[in-house]
C-alpha cells in the first residue's frame, strides 16, 4: 500500500509518499502561511505526486476516544474539531490539512494518526491530576502526553542501536519539546499533560508554571484570550531572549549576550529536572535518546544534558557527539547508559498507522 503522510507543524507541512517497503518516493516540506497560498502549494504538490492508495494525517490530540489510528468519516471529523481547543497551535492545522486531502483525493481513504495514542496506557497514577472527580469525568481531564508518533519510532530505533535497553528516556526537543519515560517500549510517563503547554521550556511556550499565575492575571484584568495567546506564542525562550530559535540563541550566547545565556540556563534547568524525573519514573536509566530538530542537530544541548545527568551514569563521546549525523550512538563502548540520537520519522509511524487502520 502506497501511503501519503501529512505532518502539519507550526511552521511547515511535511508531505512524504512512502511505498509498500517504506521507501520515500517523494518528499516535500512546504511553509505554512495564508490559507489560500498554503492550499495552492499543498494541492499543487499532491497533484504532481503518484496517486497514493491511502493518506495518513498526523493529529496532535485524539482525546480519550481515539487511542489508535482511525479511518476518517464525518463523525470522526466532528469529534476532532471538538478537540481543537486542547491543542490550539496544531489541531486546526491538521484539520485544515485533512480537508485539503479529502478535496484533492476524494476517493482515497484518509486515516488520522494521533500523538496522544502512544501514551494512552500510562499508569493511572501518572495520568491522573489531583482535581475533583467531577471535573476529571465531565471534562475528560487527564495527562494525555504528546509527540507520541516520534516517541514510537525513536524508542524502537534506539532498541536496534543500543541492544534493547529496558528503561529509556526519550527527549523530543524542537520548537515544541517533551520527554517520555519508556519501559520495554511502552510509555509510563511524559512531561506534557492535558495540553502541550506543560513540561519543558520551549520556543514560545513557558512549560510548567504555577497554575496560580494565570489565575492571578485573570483576576487582575488580563483577558483570557491574552493569557492563552501569551502562554502559547509569547513565552518560553522567546519571552526570555526575544527568539525561540536555538541556533540564534547559541550564537548570541557565544558572543556574550546575557539574555541568551540566561535563557539557555533556564531551558537546561527545566530539561535536567524533568529528565531526572523521567528516570525516577522508570526506577533507573538504561538509555537516553535524542530526537526532534534540536535534539538531532544541537550537539551542545546533548552534551550539556549528558553532563547534567552524569550522576545517573550518562556519558557521551565528545567526538561522536560532534560528528553525529542521522541515527548514531553517542555513548562510549561499555557505557552503563547508552546514548543515541535518532532522526525523527513520524512519517513511518503515520504510514504504519494508516495500513493498520485500513487492514482492520
């Protein structure tokens, strides 16, 4: 089955056409922008591709209902629209892409694949917020976790690279960032929660903050829309140093820019603490895996986290870290904790999910 995978992000839409052996026949990354221009780009690209047998679209949030890939029909579409306010940065983009695919390829089945699905089986102790049962039941409030398609691939590929470690902390570090504690290939904890706002300091999101802060702001007259917009788009590294671009921050910090240095310190303070918490959830650490744009390409971030986690036995080879390209082992031979970097390949998981849904 030839599958066209559609991976909408905050800055681009990634398209990949995979054959039955998961070879990439066509790949394109199109910048997001105005809806009309974006539609023209996507539809034009799809028209130039060989016709797929199925389309798989990545969705950030599946809620409680969708814990496996699902063939999209009108009911599924309505349900996915109802989840949009839980992931306002990404869910509308996926819904838009879904509409464009159904318009461009009306006779081709479309399958929705969910980032939340990988975490659907985490223990109740990890999934449950200490809030009234009425709220938890009425509003389906729980820890959902995200980046699941990335984690599924990264943990499986790490097992191949590192000899099937049992207790793995996977770091998906990009504009959006989170960690997952993976035991024997299954998620047991993760840093993002009910929405993708919780956890690490990110490019434009603050990560975990005292919940009293937004309540205090609302009480003192800051409109709810402004609080939400700020937490999603004007916080994180952007708030601390004026940019969420890690490469720019690195260059400015090297030149002695105090704000950039301070922003990186805040970023790593959160990263170190959450990584140690994930290791604690596993009862120890056998492997540390990096993926995502920053995780794959920023050797300094990897080196600093490894140094911060030296007390857990983490060590990396400086040369291997500096020279890493694609999937690579970074830990020295005989290290007690294996360390690897894995290229993010959500397209493989989306294609597998589409085939699974249509075979069922």
